[in-house]
C-alpha cells in the first residue's frame, strides 16, 4: 500500500479521498489554490501545499506545481478525483515518468476512452452494444447526410473529444445538416482543441444508465450494478439512483456481465463507468468514464463496497478485495447534487454560508466539504455537497429523502435544495417514469 497520497482535487471529492486514505493508514497531502486555503480537506490533511492562485489553469490544472508538490512532500501516489486532471492521459504519463503512481487506469486506456470515436469502436470490438452511426469522424456534408439517411432522422452530431454535455447538436432533417455540422465542428475545435465530430442515431426518449466497473489490470473485471442518471439538465446529471427503476434483475446482470467481461479483456485497472442510453429494452453505449464518478456513493450504499478503497488497493498492486459473486445489492439509494445555484434560474450563488446543518439519521449520508462560515468561491464548479440516502426499497428511500431534504439547512447563499424538495413530491419521479428530457420539460413548463 502507498505511504503518502497527494490529492489533486478540491471540495467534497478531496475530502472523500482523504477519509479513505486515513482509514487505510495512508498519509495525505492536500494541494490547494489560494482561494481554498481554508477548505476542510486542507485542514484535515497531514500536509498541504499551495499550488497557485484561484484560476484552475494556474492551480488544479497546473501539472508542474502538482508534480513539484509530490516531490517536495515525498508523496508516492496521486489521486486525481474527478474533473480537472482525472482523465488527462498526458498527466498520467508524466506521473509515471516521475516515478509517481497515478491512481487510475493507464494513460493508454484514458486516451482510448477519451476519444469518443475510438471509444465507440473499442466498445463494439469488446462486445458492448453501441448506437448506430458513423464508423469514424465526419468531415463532409455528403458523408454526414448519407449516414443520417441510412440510420434515419433525427440524428445527433457529437464532438469526438467532447464531454460534460458540450459539443452536441440534434439534427432533425437533411436541410439542417450542413449548418449543424459546421457549427458543431467549430464549437468542438474551440472547446476541446479538436474539431472531429461523428454522427449517431438520436434516441427520442431514452434513459441514461451507467454501469459501475472495477478492473485489477491483470485480467479480472467486475461490475457493481447500474445507476440511473436520467434526471438531467443540459446533459448535466442532477439526481442519480441505484438500482434503476427501469431495469429488472435479469437485465442488470446481462449488461453488467457484458461490461465486466469487456474491462477484463481490456486489461483495465481501477474504477470506471460504462455509460449507455437505454430505450425500448435496448442498451446503446455512449462513452466510458475512466475515473471515479460524482455519483459513486449510491453504488457504495447498496453494495457496501468502498470504491475509493478499491482504487487505492488496485493502484498499489494489491488487486480487488472481492469477486463478482461477492457483490450483493441491498436496498435502493438516491443521490441529490446540491449546488450553490438559484433553484429556478440556476445562476451560480457564491458567497459565505452563514448557517449549515446537514441531515442525519439511519441511511443518510452527506458528502460535503462546507461548514458554517465557509466561503463558496466563484471560480469552480458550484457543487457544494451530495445528499445520499438508502432505504430497504425505493418507496422507503424516497420517504427518507423527503425527510432529509426538509432537514437540510444552508443559509447565506442560494442552493438547489428547493428544486429537490419539489421533485421528490412529483408523481413521475415517485413512479420512476422519466427519461433524459423529462427534467428540462418540467422546468420549462414551470416558467
């Protein structure tokens, strides 16, 4: 096991990683920008290093300063969390070149899955069902129109290097194709430094289902069930649950087994998530995230398996602590992402939290690094915490979630708590009757 881990992230995920390290007896190093000097993970870490001013490019994306912090403190591994450098293949290579363990998959696997075209081709080769579409990048209008005619409109144009819901455009007819292709390529080049795009069939009312996997890098792979992330706004997940109310045990095991075999065949190491659109009983691969997900706690709550602990074990060469037959699903879990935003307009609301009281009780977990007096900086993602609840079944889980949301107090800034209090009383949400477009329509109808 590692002696000292540097946590190259901030906020709730940095605190989450720190806790796992402490339970394993691993010393921790927190890196932080000047804006995060008072953060909870900085206070609790064994050592801390300031790596730059508030802007991410000068701090949490500053590879030179992060590597230097590792060398100065003697850290033998880096955990990147999610976001920032977590899916940066070059960063993983640099860590390796400096003799620092990168707690994640190989640079090669990050690179393969970071290119959406190559990822789709790799998934298809590994036996994972994919969305019908182009075999590679599309550069000509005529080619895009031919592919769209073959699979049928509507189609969606996606940036090969896209992510986070950016670099995507729906095309409903041939007349729209030329303009949409040109616009998406231009946006992709500006956002990702790569203007390659591809065309896929656009599914009208799919759910977003993702399968949590772990690999030991030595030919073993397991799955830990699925999460339903269909409640989204602008392709950004808002609420996640496990297991999905849309799947039965047979479907869960079938798609899980496919993903577990694929990561084993790939020789994948560490945690990852294989993401699908699901419609009319069929799964369609969209991407693979080669990192820990924001919503990983819902899986932990129903499997009782610590995913960060497993990441640390695998990265240190210890292998997985469990086999597939050891994974048992118990109950139902739901996570709400609490953001420092206006619940109606979603405008960010940085500022000082004057009073903070998280809910508690049986089956309630809050992952957050904030506290009374904490100042939410305006420079980063607006996520301030995650409320995760588990119940013996979905009905009990929703009841517990409603109670927990009523207990949750954050004063001094605006948050999305009112949105969740509204959602958990909605009949469609209670019945699990929604798709990836449901929330945006719901919000539009309320305006």
